[in-house]
């Protein structure tokens, strides 16, 4: 058998020399290289074929020449298709509280970090003049009510004039409206929290001038949090409400499972992204604007064939892997041309392999189709 291999090699080399001598026109180096590679591939194939034949006829003779490899049996398993990006924690109730009227802050009634309830007064603007006006109006309202009551009593008894009755009534109602207006003005001097939560920051101090629109305090409620992320428009038709989301906080060493609650239809013209939101459970460790790694799982394959991406070789424009197959009394390597669908976490979902096949995971480099192997 060794003589047959030697004779074949001699014949191939002789033919190559004959073809070379018959060509009068000089060939450029790339052409020569391509021809030599083609000859090399042809010879390698012939060698592999002859070795396989020898192995069948005399297995013990080639046993020592078999290449040692490690294999792993393929089995279908669940595989998630996802897109990963950066996100940030947002609070639905993260309010910057401002004053409704101008004036001097008379008193700050809370401290940073303090829990407050909805409607609680955080700071009081000086309302001395308004309170004096209210006291005066109350006296006038009491007098107007007394006059009105007496005029009404007389009018009910058909005593006096209707004009006097109507004037008393109008004066009473006017005074009551003025008092109500003054009370509303007094309420506007109180800077109140619109939500229940924690005072995250105080922007005012006693004695400071303040006007409408100026920030006075920030109140945050961590019971209603969400994660917001921007996703490439390439996934705009794949991501939908209800998709699973994995939110990882590296700084906290914590991972939270959530679901998409909102997927924007508008694409940002500059970044070519759209916004995706997912509700988060209440958690004392989470803070607004905290960064996180967001994985949106938009599809799950229940039974996918997966191989480590580093086992996939790209040869002559084809993606291949090697599997171990039984051939007679020997094991040989078989080249499998595959199609890679997706790659996630260094695992490739592939087509062209079947359940139960023995994937060569160690020793696959430099293998040839049909080459003898030892597991």
C-alpha cells in the first residue's frame, strides 16, 4: 500500500513538471501559486483516500497515525435571540417642585432624605401681609353676613325694600369671594409636595428670594421605576410590548427580569434609534439615572443546534465544522458545511448539523475530510 501512495505522488509530480515544461509563456506569481495550491489540494485528497483504503484493509497499521481529538455530542436546546444595549433607570415620580408665587422663604420645614406625603408643605414663603388681609376680611364677612341676615328677615316679612335686600346679599357674596381669593393666595405661599416620596434635594434656604418656576426641592418616589433604553432601528419590527428583558446592574451585582411595557414607533432622526421601556419592581437600591445593561429578548428558539463560534472555520467562502464518524473499524473526520443563523455569547445557532452528531471540539485545526482520528 505504501508503494501505491508513493507511485501516485510520483505520477502527480511528473505530470506537474510536464505541464510546466510544455508552457512556453511565463506565468505570473499569483497564477503559479493558484496552480500549486490546486495541485496540493488534489494530492491531499488522494492521500486521504488512500489512507482511508489502507485503514479499512489493515486498521492496525494506521492506528498510530490517527490524530487525537475531543468530541462533544450535539443536542438541541433553548436559544434566546436578543439585542443588548445601555439603559438608565427612570422614575415616573421624580418631581422638581417649584414655588407658585414670589416672595422670601420664611421657613424650610423638611430635610433632605426625609419621607414626605402628597400635599405636605416643604417650605413656607413669608405670608404676613396676606394673613393680616385675611383677618380684616373675616371681620368684614361677619358684618356682611349679619346685615344680610337682618335684611333677609325683614324682606321675608315684606318690610323694607328689595334694593336694600339685594345690596346686602351682593355685599356678603363679594366679601366671601374676596376671602376665598385671599385664602387661595395664602395657599400659594406654601411650597407643597405633589407626590409622596423622599426629599432628594433642597434648593432653597430660609431668607432666600424665590419666584415662580424656580426649583425649590426634588421629591422622588422609588416605588414606580422603569428602565429606558435606545435600540437600533434594525430591531424596530422585532421588539414588541411583552418581550422579556434582562436588566443587569454591574455596580450592584444584581440582575432583574422585566418585560417591555412600551416600544416607541418614532425613530430618532439623528441616532437612528427608538425608545424601549420596561417597568421595574420597587427596590431601595435603585436610583434614577442609574446605568444598566439591557438585554431585550425578542425571539426564542426552543430546540436549536448550537456550536461554539470558535469551532466554525471559514474556508473558501464556506463555513465548516468537523464531526467524528464511524467508518468500519476506525473513526474519521467529516467536513460539514453549515449556515450560521445568529451568534450570541460566543455561541452560533447553525443549520446543517443534526442531533447526536459528534462535534470535534479539540484538534479540529488542520483536519482533512476523511482523515483518521482517535477519540
